[in-house]
């Protein structure tokens, strides 16, 4: 799997991964952490790096402020 980008689905932040078949998978933060732990046991260093990139991008995301809540 390869990390592509983060997205918002049903008002939640998800990481978009693409598997070898070309299918896109939408994983929440908890699912990304589970995948990272699983791949650490398997010593899949490339996937661990993709998970780290996804987690970093998800932590850096800040939702835009609502324009009607300016006071």
C-alpha cells in the first residue's frame, strides 16, 4: 500500500492509501496506527514510513474556521 493524501469523509479525517490492485482505501487514524503496528511486526519498513507520513499529515491538519463564528 502507498499513502496518497488525507481527505475528509463524513466529517472525519481519513488517510487515503492505494493498494497494489489500484483500489483506494480510506483509513482512520486508529486504523493507520493498527496497520503501523502490524507492519512493525512484519518488518515492512516502507509501509511503516507511509504510515508515519499519514499520521504526520493527519496531525498537521487544522480545519478552517467557520466564517459565522468570528466573535
